C-alpha cells in the first residue's frame, strides 16, 4: 500500500491506533474528573478497555497487512513498528493490571496515574514508528515526560523523590545530547529521514552526531556506560512504574536503534559493530557482576536488566536479519519473564511490605504459587530450558555465531553462569531458607492474572517457539533495508578471524 | 502405537509431574500413586523398547521427528540406537526404584516427586535426542532440578552441622561462600553442582554452535551433520577447528561424567543429595557425559576422536586411582559411594578411549551395570541415614542385627560394584579390560588395581556399617520390611544378577550401536560375532548398519567410503 504525501482520510487510518488511544486518554481524564467517587479499580479497567481496543486494532493491522508511511516518511508503519506497538500496548495492559492494588499507596492524583501511563505508552508507540530524527526526538521526549512524573509518584517517599530527580536530570541531559547529535547529523547530511542517509559520507561530524544519538538511546535502554540512573530509579520508583520502565521504553528504543543502525548506517557496519560489541560486553559483565552483591529485589532486577540489555545488543551487533529477528524474540521473552518477576515483587511487597531478598525467605512455604512463578521467571531470565529465555538466548547466540562474533558469544556464555548464581541465590532464599513468619500470603486477583499471563507466555514460547519465530521473522521481513540475507550463507572456510 | 514408545517413555514423567501440581500434599497416597504410576508407564515402555529393539537391523529405531523451529533448523528428533536403549532402560528402572526409595519423604512430598520426575524425564530425553539442540536442551534441563532437590531435601555433612552457629549462617550468602571449598553445607553443594555443570555445559554449547556454523547446513540434526558436516582441516589459532570443537565438546560433557580434574562437584553433590536423587545422579546423570561425548564427538568428528581420545586414556587413570584412594579414606558413607562412582566412571572412559569393539561395548554395558550397582548402594546409604541420621562410618556399626535384609542386599550391591561374577558388572569389566589390553596395557593394570581398591573400600564400609559392636542409640533403627521399601532393592538386584545370566540380548543391542561407530572411527571392520560365524568379515559381507531413516538412506552410507581407503 502506498500513500500520497498529502493527508487524506485513508492516511488517517494508519494513525488509527494512536488516535484511538489519544481520545481514550482524554476520556480517562474526563471520567476521572467527572466522577471523583469512582473506585480506582473501575478507572483501571476503563483504561485497560481502551488499551485492549488499541491492541485489537494493531492486531487487525498486522493480519490485514495495513502498512505505509506518513508525513514525508516521518512516520513509518511497517510490521516491525506494529510488533513494537503491540509489545508496548501489551506491557502497558499488564502494568496497569499490576498497579490496581499498588495504587492505594498514592495519596493523591490516582486517576492521573493511569492517564500518565497511557500517555507514556502513546509516546512510545510514536517512537516505534519514528522514521526520522525529528520524530525520534519528539516521540522520545513525549514518552519520557510521562515517566518523569510517574517515577516520583510516591510524594512522601524520599527514595521516590530521589529517583525522580536523578531520572529527570540525567534524562534532560540525554535529551540535550540527542538534540545536539541530531543537529550535527543534519548539518553534515542535510537529511533527517533514516532511509535518505544511506549515501552519507563518513565525516567526523557525522560520527560524533550518531555517537551522541546512540548515547541518548543508550540512556533509554540502560546500557553501560549510560546506566547510572538505572539502579536508583528502579529502586525508588513505585514498583509498577519500575516494571513499566524496565520493559516498554526499551522496546521502543530498540525500534529506533534498529532503524538507525540497519537502515541509516548500513554502510558503516564494520565500524559500529565494534561500538555495539563493546557496549554489549560492558553491559552484560557489569550488570551481572554487580547484581551478585544486591540485597534488594528491585535493585537485583535492575542490574539483571542491564545485563539482559547487553544480551539483546548481541543481536544488534550481529547486524543481520537473523540478529534482528533474535532481538525481537528476546525482547518478547524478556517482557514475560521480567514483568512476571516484577508482578511477584509487587505481590510480596503488598503482603509483607518489603522488597529485601532476605524477606523472601521461605516464600516456597508461605505461597507456593508465588515462589514457583518467581522460580520460572528467574530461570527464564537466566536462560534455562524449557523456558522462553533459553530459546531467546540461543537464537541470539546462533545469529551472532553466523557472523563470527566468537569473543562476544564467549563472554555472553560466561555471563549466563554468573547470572545463574544470583538468580539461584533468590531461589535458595525462597525454597531452602526457612521463613521467619509462616503465615500464608494473600495474592489479589489482578496480580494473579498478570502472573498467569506471564507464566503462560514464558512456558508456551519455551515449549513451542515456532509461532513466535514466524511472527518476528515476518515482522523484520517487511522492515526494509536489512542487511542482505545472503550474509547468512556459510562463509568459505579460509583463515578464520577468531576474535570479536 | 508401538512406534510411539519413545514418546511414552519421555512424556509419562512430565505428564505425571504436571498432574501432581493439581494434587494436594495431604493426599499422600495419591501423590505417591501418580508418581509411581507415571514412572511405571515409563518403565514398561522402556522394557518394551529394550526387547523390541532389533539388533540385527541396528541403527536408530523408533524414530520420531517433529518440526520445532524452522528458522533455526531444530526439530524434535527422537530415536535410540544400541547405546541409547540400555541407558533409557536404566534411567526408567532407577526412576521407578527412586520413587519407592523416597516413599517416606514427609516434607513437601509432591514437590519432591515433581522435581524427581522432571530430572528423570530430562535425563531420558538426552538419551533419545538425535538433535544437538535437544540434546543440550534436556542436558541443561536435568541440571537445574538438582539444585532444588539438593537444597530442599538434602542434608549437610557432619562437619558442617558441628561447625556452624546461627551467626555463621549469614556467611553462606556472601560471594566468598562460593569460593569456600571447606564448606560442607547442602546449599554449597547444590550451588557448586549447578554452576560447575552449567559452566562446562556452556563450553559444550560453544562447541555445538561452532559445529552448527561451520557445517553450514542450518540444522542441528545429528544424523545430517554426521553425514554432511565437513569440519576437518580448517585452520584456527594455530590448530584446526575440529580439534577445538572436539575439546570443547569433550571437556564440556566430561565434567558431568566426571573425569578426574573436573570431578570435584560430584562427591559433594552426591553426599548432600537425598537418596533417590543420588541414585539417579550417580546412576544415570553421570552417564550423560559419556553418552553425549559418544553422540556428539564420536558421531560427528570420528577422525578427531581417533586422534585425541588418548587424552581420555591418560586422565581416566587418575580418575580410577584418585577416586579409589579418596573413597578408601572417606568417613562418610555417601562420600565413599560418590568417590567410588567417579572412580568407576574412569573404567568407562578407558573402554571408550581404547576405541575397540569389545572395550566400547563393555563401556556401555558398564554404564548400565554401574547404574544398578550404585543405585543400590545409594538407596541403602539413604536407608541407613534415615534410620540413624548419621552417615559417619566410625560412629555406626553392628547394624546387621537391626536390619538383616538391608545388610544382605548391601553385600550383593558391594559384589556388583566390585564386579564379582554373578553380576553384570563382571561381564562389563572383563570386556573393558580385555578390549583395552592391546592398546593401553598400563591403564589396564591401573584399572585392575582400581578393582582391588574398590574391594578394599567397599568391604571397609560394609564392616563399618553393619558389623562390629553397635551403639545403643541406634537400637530403634529398623529393617526394610514393607513391600514398598524392599521392592526397589529387589528390582535392582534382579536386573543386576539377571543380566549376568542372560547377557546376550544386552550385548547384541549394545554391539549393534557400537559397531558402526567404531568402523567410522577406526576403519577396522569388526570380528564377526556369535551367530554370524567367525573370522574377519570381508568388506563385501559386512552389512552396512545404517538407520532406516529416509534422510540418511538418501545420502551414502557411512561405511561405503571406507573399504576403498583400505582395511587393516
């Protein structure tokens, strides 16, 4: 399907999910203000209804193959964008469900909480479609503004305020870097749309410009060395916001990274591969080693998240179609395992008011359901068969092997063992240590739903990944300009460079 | 129906485990019943498999293939050859016996059986995988349940119980904990076991990924790779690629075997584990190592195997002697059996290293025989521990008065472990020794010394446990009287003794798996066996023992290129 550059009613169709969600966002605010006595759960389910409608719309687009570009290529709706939009909307639904119980901790502005989450989701949906540097900037800032507020939502809690300040200052700094990078790239090439930059000459200005843009996106995904906000912000934020922050923005930022590296910068692949390899190795190793020392569950998941991002970057370093498929696959497995783990952190902290790993002692006796689910999620994060994380890791490693990134794979494999250690420490606390207090824990309905959905996803993808692989492969297929598929063919075995 | 035998064996325990999730721990008999029932289905199907396996035809039989992930070239490809069949049988026998050995577990019975069933099913999965991916998948899957089984139902050693105080417990969470080799806690054992095995498994995975890449066939299928992968003579890092892959695969899988320098997780793990877990672990999990080396290194890299297998011949001596001596001086029953197991696994490596028909057949039969013998020993060590809450040999003694049945069985188990005539271990040991003599006479002498050592430490332990004066505090200990308690021991004794008197089917089955492998590796056609006359087979009369899978049938048989290149 092609569309004219001028707006017409059929062009508006491409924006239907966003339009739908924007109007729903307004509706949420109107309902919240018009019915101040409305119970909070009602508003949560009302927001979810809108998100489900959006998700349905996205699924319809995906099945019907409705794709195209808008506004002179600023906004691209290809199947990869649809994948990431479903990813974002799906995680938003789960996060709102997980917030239903948590919300009573907020003293004020409970209704706005949902509105802000939906607003951030909307910004990230635009990020998934952003096909030029200006729309990247606008969409990225749009989604981040929502987060600045959400992170500091526990107003009486100093940790939450600290998290908000740190996130805000570093976020603004990253935004400045992004804007500066965009101006440099525009100055060098005179182009803004990614696909127009393919013919760009390698100049120092361009290199610095893209490095700055990468730094801003690296901040968004929390890769080392742009990670310093991650632990404190994750720790201090309200837990549902942490869960949201750990998943959705990363998906959206990876959509931009894929477009930037595989479309705009394909010709410079030998150069940027080294950059990605370095960042990936640093993220995996730093995240995993520091996670060992953590005493707090949210901090542990924060550092493990840094390491997981390093794993996803292996797929980007491969820089092939298969590598991109593997990244999408991995992000999906990460979504289920990580959101599930955070849902359990919420459930436990609701029941016993603590997020310390020490207080997970004997969880296996107090709540077999929560402990077993946590076990599954942690093992999936560690990459143990037959869970989704294992297939995700293997997919990424196979893609990287085909590109001969042996040093990177070796470090990735060693990191699996390191991560297994700290995940098993939590498992030990839950199952081996005896509880201080033997009273059983109560789990609320919405959290149970989240946990069941995540369990189903983790197990189903692990046991039979074919439908999901088909989906990610077709999502990347329609996304043009990926490095030629012949790269996957065997290389004639001459001398093998046995290194990164 | 019969074609699906492998699926019944593999999935019955999984189905049992899933069914157990929905049962309450209060219905104890139902929990036990479901566990035993699913293990029984698996056992009956594998008995059928063992006797229905056509050793004249040989090759991979009962093959099942389901597409699993097209993009990565993975299919759930199951099938057994003469090497896998007896090991599948051994696993399901030990699982069935293990369910009864852990009959008296009171704490979280349901969860125990769930993890035990998953552990056994994953082990069985490795023995029937014809796809490198699934081989690794099940291998790694069998490691993780060990953590929970050891951690939740395991026991600390005597030293640990005496050492720690409530304050000292905190140290167990520190990073230093993992490096503290003096620690004797079950948590330490569990963590060490999982991390050690996973670390080496990851090395093997690297080897598998290299095979996948350089074969360039976009498949993990072993049957395709062994015919079509060209991995030889690719220069890498001053050596060749096939050697690097072989070393990664060999040491990756040898850690679970456990070969000498990589054995340290094993006795600690066995000692901490509950009885049924030790049985399965020493009985079949350790064989995953040998089996995976045979399946991956022998099948896909036969030439390299011929070149590098002497490494195993050297290391196996250390395994045998070191394990034997430590077992002799160990004071803890489970340490004795654990070190004895790692010592005995040295024999299997010797049989494999000699690359001879007789010795490799002996090695595979020894894996089967050792599974029964060590299963019995661990089951009885577990019984003694349950009754006396002690594994400390010097403090025990005279228990034969209290438990005549157990001490009688213990004598049989010791005989089996030593390899006294009357047990199938004897046949296997003799075959290993006879088969390896031509190539490695020195190692054979060491192995015979190892047998003497086995005799010494097992008799020492037997005397220490069952004879001599008895401490009065153990007067409440009682014998295995109930059917459920006696059944597992009787089954394992029956198998061990039965196959001594009727070894031919086992021998033929194993031999049908060993022959094509050795032909491929050494290019020596076997001396004809029993029913097929005598003398050296000529190349014309040697029936190519390939599987009947269409995939392979299309490509040339592995035997065809070799005769033209010269027989010895």
